[in-house]
């Protein structure tokens, strides 16, 4: 389904609504993820995972670790997770899983972690949905305006492999990759109008990057093999792998829950995939999140092996699996199988990545490119939303808040600053309307 066409009710209205089964899935999964985080067996935020090693080994307190998690996560929850959920009508991991990281780590008892996590799940499915309906009744409907973010995010996100190739292999190869992606987008629009045109282009770009990285690694002269006993990380990775395997049943249960949530099509694992799921393009969403995973697998694998704590979404491969399953009954088994295979292959993945330095570098460049492309897309989309809800004054307020955040050292992370500014700007414009100082465009 082509992303510019409004084909699903969730996109046309942006309303968050859930069936009883979907509500139960979210509440139970939030309770489970909080319980898992309390045991330091898994967290969602990649930046928190390295700190868990000190916590597990007793060199850091629970309160200090929870404070780190809150500091790294709060901006994404309120600046990115909530705005994206309100604008798409689809949940996302920043809104669902980052708070349960904090709630689990701060809880001294496991039962309390489960209760707090379940309570957050209830807030998400009842509170956010209610807030969404209320906002749509305001004179300045900034939630509907935020749907303007969809096209910039979908199309600019397509370019992240081009940026990664350019950064790692130079302007010539990057330019050729860009020409290839543009040609594939044009052909897709012409020949396959019902398919998201960025899917094939992204696939080609990622294949180009991986192919160039493997070619460089395979052509690299090999030196004498190092003694693994001399590698200080080898022992740490072995201990981490043992700890992860000891939690294998729990992690497989976690994979079952995440996969079920994805299969219910009320959850998207990324910025772009959320908009695609809202439009009913589950195949496009699966492709986007599958390609995105290439940038994070090495990071997740190394931090998991070093800390002995896994990711709440694993390698994130469970996302596309869940989107594509035909029914909910297969999802728990599929998710458990995906997580089981991932955990058992972690040690092998760590060793394989150790011998492929260019592939490791490619992963880092992919992550940077994803961030760069999304920052630009979200900024453009937020300004388009500002224009839709308030014209020039809307752009002034939203752009001004974004620039103020930049000038004050980015207290809100750049990725989340623009959507947060749209919400703050929308609230301000509604206040000005009630004071008879602003007249919104007719809806």
C-alpha cells in the first residue's frame, strides 16, 4: 500500500483504540518487561545495558542504576514515544518499554516491579487513548497535524544506507548508491504502486554496504591468531553468555510476548514502521525494521555479552516476524523460538564480529546514518505539522522552541525535541485561542 494514500482508519483519525485482548497483551507485557528489568536480565535502552554489569556485580546500587536509566530515557518517552503514538495511533517501544526499564530497576521487589509495569501498561492503553480523543476535540488539533510527519520520515529514512556507504567508503560509492536508490524508488512508484517505494531501495542500499564491508574484510591480510586467553574481554563475554543462558526460559517468554504484541498490529518498532503499520502496510513495516536491525545487532550482541543482560526486543528481528504472522496463535511460539536462537548464538555472533572489523564499522555507520536521517525527517515533519496547525505562528512557536533547546545545550535530545515542541506549541496555541489571541485555520 502506498504510504501517501490514507487507507486505514487509524491514519485518517489518528485515534488510539484497543480491543480487550490488545489491552491485556500490553498490560501483561509491561508487567513482564518490568519484572525482567528488575532481575537485570534485560532492558530496552542500549545505553543502560553496560551499566547493569556494575549493578549485577555489586559495584552500583539499584537506585543509581535506575537514575541512569531515567536520565537516558525520559526525553525519548515524552518527546518521541508519546508524540509518535498520538500521531500514528500505533504504540512504540519508547513509550512502552523505556518506562518499564526504569520501573523495574527502581523496584526493590520483583512483585512490585510487575505491579508497577502492569500499571504503566494500563496508563498506556487507557490514559493515552483518552488523551488522544480529548486532543482531537481541541480548537487546534495538533495530533492530526502531526500526521504531516509521516512522509518526511518514510522517505528520508530510505536514505540511511546511502549515508552509511558515504561515511565508510567515500563520496563516489555513496553517490552511486544514492543514484541506485533513487532509480529503484522511481521504478517502484511506476511498476509497483501498492508497495512502499522505499523498501526495495533500502534493501539494495543495505546489500551494497554489507557487500563492500565483506569485500574489505575478506581482502584484508590475516595475521597470527591471538591467544584468546590474552583477550581480557573473552572471559567477560563467556561469563555474560553463561548468565544469558541461565535466563533462557525467561527470555523466550519475553520474546513470545513481544512477538504477540507485534502481530496484533498496534505496535511498531521504529519511527517509520509505526506510520506504515498505521496505514496497513505490514510488509513494508517488516522490511523497514528488518533493515534497521543490521545497524543494531553488533551493538546489542556486544553489550549483552559484556553485561549478561539482553535487550527487551532482542536483536529486534522479532518485530518483522510478528508483523507478518497471519494470526495470534503462532506469535508466542515464533517469538520464543527467535529469542531462543538469538541467545544461543550470541557467543558465535561475538566471535564472528571479532573477525569482521569492517562489518562492525558498517553497523556503527548505519546507526549514525539512521539517527541523522531521522533527525532531519522529524524536524521537517514537525515544522510541517506546525504549519498545518498554526501557519506562520505555529512555525514560529515550534521552530523557536526547537532552537531554544539547541541554544540551551539540548536538555531534550535532538531526536525528541521537535515532536515535543509540536505538542508544547499546540497547547500554547490552544491557550491563545481561548484568550481570543489566535484564530486557527478552519478544519
